[in-house]
């Protein structure tokens, strides 16, 4: 059966070990942070039941904080796409991820109206300020269809990653706590 994808020089090339190692280390870092947050939430009584369902909810909150909210202002980029300076993009991305995480936590922990208003304001603030725009007059090297495919693939992959990471972290944390 012939391939639907156009041949590329990268199709049969071996994966880059440095990229693979960085992806694995990033996943380990996210897992450690998520496990720590789940553990702290359990000690505070915010995650009373624990287990994979609680972990899944925390994983989805991680997806919303780290991927979904930042991509509204800075969608994933293919190499060769016009982009603002790296430092400005990183600062905006980090601020957006933190503001979204704090907003979600505030909304989940406090059930008062003022907390809901503050949570929405925190989540919306980076988007009101706006992401750094790409330089004027530059055009992407890749076709628009490929760029859209890439954004969908990255988003779906990230969603699955965060859902699995959350569910597995919650299940394993509950198992380790039961063994104590």
C-alpha cells in the first residue's frame, strides 16, 4: 500500500538522541511536579479520594495550564515560522502557564464568588495583555495546511500525554500511600 505522505529525507532517519533525551527528561520533570502537587493536595484535603480519577483531573488541569492556555496566544510553531524573540515568548508562556494554573487551583479550592472572579481574571490576564507578535513582513516557510496539521497533532499528543500522566501519577501515588 503506498504511503499517503510525500517522501521526505527524514522519513527513515534515526531519531535524534538529544531530542529524545530532552523529551524524556521533560516528561519526568512534569511527572515529578504533578506528583508533588497531587501529594500536597491530598495532605491539604483538596484531593480526598486520590487515585487515577483525581490524577486524571489534575493531568487535565496541567494540560490546560501548560498547553491549552499558552497555545491560544502562541500556537505551536513549525521550524521556519515567523516568531517574536525567544525571551519574550518564553516569558509570556511561563506567565500564562502560572496564571492559568493558579486560576484553576483557586477555582477548584475556593467556592466563593470572589474566588471565581479572580480565577477568571488570572486566566484571562495574559491573553488581555497579549502574546508577543511575530515581526511584520515575515511569512511562514511551510504551507498553512501543514501548519494546521502540526498544531492538531501537537495538541492531541499533549492531551493524551497529560491525561495518561495524571491518571498514572494518581494511581501510583495512591498505591504508594496505601503501602505505607
